């Protein structure tokens, strides 16, 4: 992987938000959830498609804080426009485990 500078890193706007709604994404090629994430008053509520169905059901997602890249251009996924990229790591089987803060933080807080 290519080395980047600190200025390159600063171009990626990673914020914390709280999932306020989730719905099954039946039109996705791979099992996924549609999620709506509240990033606070500056950014507002944004939506995303997330392939996180192995470890999370709707009840697990509602109220959960997550990290997401908020400055990618929107991306059409099937019949849904994804506005942010929710971040996670692959477990040993390749299923996504979400990144979240250890303690509650204000929505919209930027990662540094």
C-alpha cells in the first residue's frame, strides 16, 4: 500500500454518528442493511448501505454509535443512494464488525 502524508489523512472526514433507523435492503446483491445515521446538527442524518447482517440485526443497530467517512460522493447501490461509508473490520470469516467509540461521544465528532 502506498504511503500517504498527514495532509492526505486530513482529507478523509471520519465522523461519529448514531444509527436512528435501519431497514432490510432486499435489493442489494449481498445481504445488507439500509441505515440512517445522525451526525449531529452540522451534517444531519445521512444514509448508508452496510453489509453487516452477519453480526447485527435491527435491534442491535438502533442507538449504536458508528464511525463513517462522510465526505465521499454519494454512491448508487441498487435502488438506494448511499451517502456515507460506515467503517468496520473483517472478522476471521470476512464478516464486518463495526467500529465504534468505547464511550459515548457527541454525534458529528471528527476522528483524530
